[in-house]
């Protein structure tokens, strides 16, 4: 197999304190050797990549997104609103999604993430209509064409306004339809074991959009297939109030009542927990995707990340949907997490290394993946290389700190499973201008259908 030595990086973050100052040797899809500072590989190599101008880190892991929302960035009707009002204004627009909209929004979101250093991408697609019942199939096709690692969640909404939920009835599906499609996707696409490129998880959208029975049956089905479970939880105080009114339970109690308080579950946001609930989540091994930009944009609050980690929960990062973040940049999200958690806990308790850990190893732990998220022998060769040659980095002294503090935006090289997908800042096989044109047209068409009398 082809062997490449990424030689003498300017700086390297391994996520495990191993010495790789002399670089990393990749053979096939795996890391086969770490080279100590001042040393050469113990094995012969076919190619040497000069990394002396690059900061080398594990590929970033995105734990929560909504690809289709890239079509509704900065949408006027949803500006300056908090979560529930924001959703009420956007659900009727999103109901007009079609196949091209799903395809081009998925492609654009994944390209945007890859160019920001992301090698493992998750999406939570929960909105279906008669035109896009195969939305997850479309996403799989786009991911395989781009060659990126994905965890795609088959989301669902079954509790419409008529049943006391938040979504309009036009975007909910029946219980059986959701389960049948979930079973098909798991049987068709879900891969397990080291090196898995496509994984499927089941993801009822939230307590205010699905029935109790769907939560219970989704958990049973996912566990039959060895798949993970995902949902939004405790994102806002309004959600907590809804759970109390609808179920007579706080969100964590509700989670336990439907059999979800287990270690195969990860939650998006996880903000409004009390101390006792944090301990229960940690003891159960439930993971949290912290989404700092979205939480600030919608004024939802800040996840108690350090307390969750201390209790035993894995914490990763998610860019969340581009209608509540308005961009999908994973290295920027690391910086946002760094800043927001410093504001919450103080500058002495949160460092740039914490932000990098959440963006790499934390996400791998969230997905129960022991093959990604670190630079170590035997791990998948998912690697991101950043250059510090822009104005924003001039005068910086610690390259790893500069990556976060000075605000890196774009990767120079990106390797997924041992293959370079981004080289010199360009993603092979993708015409960015053509992609932007197609994406903008899809967004315009969707809004026109929405505005039609």
C-alpha cells in the first residue's frame, strides 16, 4: 500500500500527548507510525509531504447539523427570534423542500465543513414530505461522492399541532411510516466497526415534535441494529416548560421514562439541566453535542460542558443548522466553544487545548468511535493541516494556540481515510462557483413556492 510521511509539522496536536513532532506515517487508510521530534520513520516510505508550514491535528468531528437549513440563512422572517418562534416561522418554508434542494444543500454543507477541517460529519434530517422521503439516501450519495465520513440520522416528527406538538401537520409523518423507513435505512447503509464511512442513527426530533411511543419504538429499533440514538433536549427553558405541561416531567425524567437514559444516546444542546440531572446523564453515559454559535444566535444559553464532562458525559461540538448559526465552519466552532465556555467558567479553566479536544476526541467518544479523533498508531488517517500564513496569524508565537485564538477559517490539506480530499485549499472535483449558483437557485425557488398565494 501507498505510504506517506507527513514530515516535521510546525506543530501537532495528537489529543493523547504522544510525541509526533517528527510527523506521522500513513499507510492505506491508517496511521502506522508516529515519528518523534528529530527522528526519521523506522520504515521506508513512498512519499514525503513537507508539513513544516502546517499545524497538524486530527480531523474535526461535527456532531450536529441540519444540512437543509443552509437554504435559509439570514431569512428575514426568522431574524431576532428565540427557538419556538423561530421554528414556527421556518417550518412552513421548509415544508417546500424538494430533491434538488436536499441534494445541493447537503453537498454545500459537507463541502463547507470539509474546507474547515472536518472529516466526520453528522446531520439531523427530520423534515420529510412526499417529494423527499428518500432524503437520507440523497445524503448518502453526496457523502460517498465527496469521500467524507458521515453519521446520518433519520430524524422524525410525528406530533403535529393537532396533537399538541409544535410542527404544522404538513411536515409530520405517521408512526409506522417513520419506523419502516428507519428500518430500511439501517439495513441498507449502517456500517459498524473500524473505518466505517457511513453510519445511520435514529433521531426523533424533540419532545415537542414526536410521541412517546415513537421515542420508545425508535430506541428498540436502533438497538436491534447496533445504532445510536439522537435528539434535541433541554435547549431552552420553553422546552422544559413544554415537557412539564405535556408529560408532567422535566426533559431528563422524560428521557428516562421512554428508555433513553442509556449510553447509546447523544443529545443536541443539553443546556438547561440541574445538578442532579447532570449527574444522572453522566452516570448513564449520555453524550452531549455542544452547539455554541447556535446557542448564542438564538439566545438559548450555554451548555454546562465542564460539569457534564466531570459527571462522565462525552462532549463534542456541532455547528448546528445554518439557519441558527448561518455558517458551517467547524474550526470556527471550536473557537466559539472556547470563548463561550471561558465566559461561563473563567479563563483559567478553559484552554485552546480543551476546544481542540472537544472538536476531535470528544466527538469521537460521543459517536463511540475508537478509530477516529486522535493521531495515534492504528487510528484512521483522518487529518487536517492548517497554514498560519494569513494576516490574522502574524505575530503569533504558539501555533496550536494561534489556531484557536487567532481564528483559523480554512484548512490547507484534508485527509480522510488516508486520501487527500482537500489540497492547497481546494476540494477536488467540486466547482465552488457552480455549487453556489445551484444552491442559491434552490433557495430562491423554495422561497418563491412558500410565498405563492
